[in-house]
């Protein structure tokens, strides 16, 4: 069986002026390998390793070149061009890979020359295309455990769940909404801590350290912000969690903990409507 988007070793059935016609083991299907790509010394009955894709006329074609990504693989590709259809990604073959607009984040369409994290899939027309929605193609067998530090790429945002991350650009992970202490953008590379390995193998992440290590950092951050604002914040630890997150990039509980610690040290005080440096 000929497999679109995959590398296969096929048999040369015959060589003509157009190229070599290759067949699978069952000899039920044939595909053309253009003449310029026929390996030196090849002859009928020989075997050749090829990748199968569709040419500019949507015909199944073989190539001895290897693409940067195969079917369902995830990786970084460069945008070679953009038009009304979408973006075209350089994946190492003569024909660039289409990334349709509907497979890009609505608020983060790619531009020529940019790199994007994408996966290869087969669309409804039977063509190989790219998608930036890599969620279905990420692995859930990571080697990481709770407490480990990891690096990953943000690939999708969700107002309900948080930010979806591809750890090592191949493992499925999420930064829950409550852990989003600072704005992140699609395509951004982040360092995070694993807070949970779910039963299905997916990872939950946090941008912050464990509380015992985070305290000193939060206190230092709060003092720096107070100094930058003339020694006063125009709200208290009773403020709305979203305002606290937006103003100081901390959760409400982290903010309250830092304020309480600094108060005990005599470095800040709380008034009815503000927090002030002492």
C-alpha cells in the first residue's frame, strides 16, 4: 500500500523516459519517481527509499528527498510565502507545504520569514497540509515528573483553560488559567515547572517556583514595583484577583503572602485603599 506523507522502500517496476514507476509489495499501486531523482545505477527490480506526497497538480508523486516533517510529526518550519489561501512552509521539498488560514491562530497569523510550530496532516481533499493546532499530534509519554523543570512552546490560548504548551516541542502540556501570572503569546518559548502528571500522561505546568522558593522572589518583586511607583500601590490585598495578576503578575494568594511577610518585617503597611513602602 502506498502511504501518503510517509517514507517507504518501494520496488522499481520499470524505468521510462518520464522516470521510474515504483510499486508496493502487493504490486497493486504504482507511483512515479521523476527521472532526475532516479538513483545512479538503479534498474527494474531494484529497491529505492522514497517519500510520497502530491505534486502541484495533486498527483501522487515520489521523491528521494526527505522532508523536515512526515505525516503527524510536529516541528518548526519557516514561512516561505503568504497569499490569500494561507502560508506556505519550507519543509525541504520542491513544493512548499500549505498552512491554511483556518489552521492558524485567529489573532496570530504567520508572516513570511517567520518560524512556526506545526504538524502535518491530510486534509479533506487528500492533500498534505500543515496545522498550528498541534494538540492531536503531541505525545503523552514524557519522561518528566512533578517538580521537574521543562522548556516548551506556547501553541494555543484558551480563555477557559489557560495556555497550551508543547514541552520539548513534542509533549502535551497545559498552564492552567490560575497559573498565568504574566501574559504569554503563541509561539513564545517558556521555562516552567511540572506541577502534575495527569493519568493520561499530559502535564500541568506553572511559571512559578514552589511556594517556599517563590516567597523571596515575590517579596523582591513587590518592593521593586513599589519603588518604581513612588512607594505606593493604589489597591490592597483585597483587590480583584485579575487586577492583582495584571498589576504585579502574581496570584491573589501569592500577593497576600508576600504582603503579609513584608508587613511582619516592617517594610510595608496597608491603608484602607493602598499598600505603602515604609
